[in-house]
């Protein structure tokens, strides 16, 4: 009888761990950067390489950083949503063009619309790494003090904006 108790106990523990893992939402990716200062960005803008996007220059306002690329199909899907929300609800939207060719990215924005106040060129992906980017698109909500308050992995839909992200932005304004 005793020889069955240990294997049964191990099975029970493994079943509980598996059940906990399966109950989590796979779209929710943890970020070690939540409530920490946004990593520095010192990159040229896509539309005007003479200008540079700097996080410090954005202090005092709540803003979003959307990581995107022209080769990213979900980025194309979320572009109409970003265009609709840009400038509404007090939203300031900046882009981080991730591992992309600048000429292709500029053409892509001209063709499909440009919702960004400015979009920094991260051609080698180093700033994306600093932000812990898993893939594109990803969007960060950054508060007035320059701290990351929220991260969304995947395309923003109208429902995600309305129910998840807008309440965070409003609470920080």
C-alpha cells in the first residue's frame, strides 16, 4: 500500500502544476519592466533622420510606444485601430520601427497610413531588446515620470483598447 502513495502524490503534484499552467492566458507575457523607468531611446526618426526620439524629452506626458515593422502582418491589421485612436483621448503615440529597412517602412506608412507622432528606427533591434520585445507588435504605456505602466503583446483591437488600455491611460492622465 505504501509503495503506491509516493507515485500517487507525485502524480497529484504534477497534475496541479499542469492545471495551473493551462489556466493562464498565453497572450499575457510578463514584463520585468512594469513600474520601472522606460529604457533610453536615442534613435533617429523614420521621417526625419536629423531628429532623434528621446524618452527624457517625453516626460510630463502619458504616451504609448508601439513596436512595429513593415514585414509584420498583425502590425498591418492593427494600423487602422492605431490611426483611429491617435490623437483621441489625449493619446500620444510613438512608434519603434523594429528590425526593418527604413525605405520599406516609410513606403509602408505612406501606403497604409501613419498614426505616429514620430517613429524611431531600431534597425538592429537593440532598443527592442532593452524593452524586452518578444515580437511585434507590442505596445507600452509610459507615464508622465517615464515609467512603463503597461505592456500589451500582439495587435491592439478596438475591444482591447476600450476595455484594457484606455482605462490604464486615463488613470495616468
